[in-house]
C-alpha cells in the first residue's frame, strides 16, 4: 500500500509544471491549476519549484553564459555558447513563468493554511525567479503576471520596469525573513524530504533570503548607489535580524539524483553515450585556465583533466617530424608542422604539459592545438577535457549552486572596499576564497594559496575571485561583469559582435502575442554594438539597470 502511495505521489510531482531550460533539459508536467490545485499538498510543490530553479541555474551557468564569461567553450555546435549568436528565438522565459505559476499556488495555499514556513519558502523562490527574469531580459510582466486563469483580459500582461521588479524582490525577501524567523518547533506540516534544498530548516532558508537581498542591493551599486549602500548597511549592521550565508555548510545547493536524464548532471555520459555528446563538446576556456594557472589555483584540477598527450616542439628536427614518444608520452613535432597549423588556424600552439584551455570563439575549435580529429565535439588529446566527475550523473560536487557563502563574502568584501560597511575588504575576500575552497573540497590548499599570487592587492581582485568561484553558476558572473566591466574579457574571432552581450532578446512569441512588448523594447537603450538588430530588442542594448552607468562599455 505504501509503495503504491509513494508511486502516486511521484506521479503527482511530475504532473505539476513544464520546465524547459535553455539547453533542452525537459520535465513533463502540467499546470497544477489544471489538475485541481486546491487538493495539492504544498510539500509537493516545494521540490517541484526548487528542482526547476536548480536546473535553470545550471542550464544558464554551465551553458551559454559559461561561454560568455569564458569559463567554458565548445568545439562543436558552438555558436550560441562561444559566439553569442543569439536572436529573438534563442531564449524564452516561458519555463520561468510556469515555475512561477506553481510557486504562486504554493504561496496561496500556504497563506490559506497558515503555513508560515511554506509561505516564506515560496516568497524566496518567487524573488529568485523574478530576479532571474529581470536580470536576463529587463522589463517584464510582474505585478499583473500569472493571472491568465482569471480571464482573457489578463493574457497581455503589462511589462513592469526592471526597477519595479527589483523593488518587489526586496519586499518579498523582507517578508520572507520575518516568516522564517520563528523557532523551528513553531512550524508545522514540514516534510523534510520534500525540501531538497535545506531539509525543512527555516533558519537556513532565512539566511538564503537575506543573502539574496544582499545580492540584489549590490546589483544596484552603479545605478542607485545610495539605495545599495543603505540596504547593504542595514543588513550587515544587524546580523541577529538579518542572518546571512557565511559558511559553505549553509550554501543553497541542489543535488542531482541521477536516476533519469531529467534529474542527472547535464554532461553525464551514462544517458548521453554519444561520442560527440555534451561532455565531449564542452572544454574549459583558455581564459579561465590561464588565470587559474597564474594564481596556482588548486580548483583547476577539480574542474579539468590534464591533457592526454602534451605537445613538444623539437627545434631543428627534420621537416615532417611528428610522433608520440613512448617514453615521455608526449607528441613531438617539427617547426614546419607548427607553422602550417598556425597559418591555417590562426592560433599559436599551446605547449603547456598540464592544462590547455580552448580559446574564445575560435573558428576551427575542433582543430585547436594540432588536434588530429577535427570533427565537432570529439576528444582532443591536446586540450583539457572536463574532469571525469562531469561524466557522472550525480556526485557531491555536482550541485545546482543557487547561492554560496563565497558569493556573500565577496559581496561584503566589495561593500567594505567601497567604504559602505566596517570591516576589512581583504578579510572578507580571504573568507570568500576559503569558503569556495571548502565547497570544492580543496580546503587544505588555502593557506599556501592566499599567501601566493592570489593575495589581495586591489578591489578588482574581489570580482576576479568571484568570477572564478562562480564555476558552473556563471550567470552571476555575467551580471557582475555588466555592473563592473570585470573581468576585462575580450571577444574572439567568431564572436557575433565585438563586445560581450548584455541581455537576452525578448522572444518572438512574446513580441507577437503580447502587445505590451513593444513599449518595453522602446525603453531599451541601444549601444554601438547593436549591429544589424532591427529594433532596440538587441542583446547589446542596455536595460534600466545599466543606462547612465557607462558600464560595462
């Protein structure tokens, strides 16, 4: 009987929403309003929303935005990832709003049943999802969104300003902080195993809410610096009222289960056995590899494999020399072979014997570094593959990382460097690195690292380390880049424009079906890199957040 009941619950969970990420991860569900949401247990909605958000964070931060921020590059089917070849049919927000519909039901049921914990969780997730929408696209349906079931007059929801959405996010997070501030024993109807983020611990959800609030205040640091300063100061000056995620053990991480394609890490080779599958297409980017090597960073070995066969130039060797030495396991080549390759591909050979990354947006990625197999998305013996852990379906490091102690400490470091809060920017910076090392299980290397090339010397170091620590969650690094212009990344030869993109295009379906989209597009500010985009709806247009800031360009 219990087994049948569990099976029915599992089917119900799968019937709650349709979640479609930017990279094809799909989970077939239905809108709960269509199956009698009044009968749905809020505990079943909680994992559905968290799961959808977690997979969205990974699909962004280990997908196209990892390419933009040069954490990774692809050597097959790479245009959207490496070269930002986006358009108005590239990225849809429909999956985000389906998640919000489920989350709305969660909040409403929690309010009706006086479930403060569930309501607080729902408000945090509402803030998180709407935050992503505002960050990725700009203005969007917000105050009148999610009302389509009330009648046709709500089908064309007006676009609220990005500013309004950010203000609403802060209001929801303040409410969540209060709802989640009670003693754990005062909450009821919590099912720990359904909360796949924090196992029903209200105190950790409260830290998540306030840390997210801190993130969005810092998001405003260039546009509305006084609002940002006051908001951050209020939170930091009262840790009893506004506890934060400061230790890696409180990170908002969602694990992957690994039972099916849908709940497994996206580059796994168990369900994707194609020799040109996702694992073989994605390589670490040269930009990140070079930085990690310069800093003598132990996280490099966690994220990447060493090259299978290092390259060696044999000076003075006869033309045509090309062999793998059985003794040293290296491929030895003569100068004429190197010259022919470099004249054709346009990139110098990388002779690093340990780690080699793929250059940004190169035209012949599969041929890089004298690869003998120039087919797309295949094993390149002379370029670092992702670490073998990324072949697995799940594992302790294969997490959807929604918010981390490393990020919070780097935000505090930046605020201290600006003089907004007391405390040492260097101390917060060091702690951010420590917590990132803890998260990636290289904590034993911290002391040597922090006294080496990574030692704090300037405020710019904070953003560089924050960029590094956002591995597999690069969306946040993109948002920081737009705000600060750091890291100072350069585009590649195949890049669609000579600058990094700033937003996603509004999707053609939204433009065609919502008459309010045109007004939102008119509010965007085009830049010199707009190029052939017919309207302001360009990935190189500035949203309200960037207008007037001169950032990042």
